[in-house]
């Protein structure tokens, strides 16, 4: 009996030690990324530079936009330099996983599937999904079911392209192309639509008034939340960035930036009635 108690106690203590070591290793791994950033004094963010309103080059060829300026403000509040690497949306995940960049700053949409693979900050933008279509005929689309057989422009890895495919559309990808490429193809009927969030689509369409384009009048569905994306294990970085974002929300900086770039407060949930379509959390 005493022998059994001894064996049990030994196993129990060994289990505790292993758990403690595992926890320590996990914590060490968690802090490693943040410590590396602090040592460099720099955080590297990946962004496309092609999203009007969020990440784009202005008339002076300077990179700017709501997401870009949020990233710069976070860097300032954390006493870090911020540098940007320009890349397409489809390259962000690989760049994060390889350590090429620290953060994806390109309006990543928070989904259950994405959260299984990456860490996200709290949302800095709230929107919903809309469609850019031809103004002359709505590209022959009345409902989402009408996407069957249509051509949808977009990046392959986004939830918007996955939704288009779900409804039977063929996704046409462009790499890290500017808004003009996507939208011109809709206007000339090479493609039929682009699904994206309301703010990006609204400002993309408005930038090209000569195109046969508008936002579909009735396709407004599923609220979305956008956030900065990072390695899933980088919880210290996540906490630090969330702290800065929370301060920016409380002192009005987020709201000011949203109104500057979107003419609406995208940092708050929109007061718009949208359809909830189930089964689209890819």
C-alpha cells in the first residue's frame, strides 16, 4: 500500500513538473516575439497599399489610410518604429508564419477559422459585406444565389472570395493589384462583381466615377470585424497592441481616423439593417 502511495505521489509530482515546464516554455515562447520586437525597436507590418481608404498611396505617393495610420499610432504609443512591407492579401499569412513580418495590417476579417490559425487584436473597424456590380444591370444579380456561374474578382484567401465560391461563382484573382484593376473588369463585363466590406467597396467605387459601377442596392449582409493579425502564440504582442488600441478608442483617436478616411465612424458598429446569412463563417 505504501509503495502504491509512493508511486502515485511520484507520478503526480512528475506531472506537475512537466506541466510547469510546459507552461514556462509556452510563456517563454509567447514573450520571445515581443522581446525581439523591443530589442529591434521596430515592428514590421505587412500591408497591400492598394485598398482605398485603408492602405493606399496618396497623391504625394505616401503610404496612408485608416489601417496604416492606426498601425503608426500604435507604434508611437508603444515607443516603436513601424515599417511596412508591401504584399498582397494572399501573402500575409505566409509572411507572418515565416517571421518576415510581425503583424498583418490589411483589414483582416476576424472569423472562427482565422482565429484557429492566428492571433488578432480587438477590432478597430466594424462593417458588413456588400457587392460592387455594374450599375446598368446589377450584373444580373438579385440575390446571393444568382452568383452561380458569375465571375467574382478578389484575393483567393479572403472570406469574400470563399463566400463567392460557396454560391457557385468563379473567383478571378489579381495578385496585389490596385482597386482599378478589379473594378474596371466589372465595368467592362470581364467579371461581374467584387464582394468586400462596405467601406472599402464604397470608396473604391467612388474613386472611379466613369466606370459602370455601384454598390448593389439590396445585397447587405453579415456584419464583419477587422483587426490586426499576428502569430497565434504572440499573446504579449497582442496584449500590448490591444492596450494601445483601447487607449485610442477611449481618447477618440480611432474615431477621428475613421472619419478622416471613411467620412463615417467605422470604429463603431454601423447602424444599418443587414441580412444575416448563416453558414458563411469560413
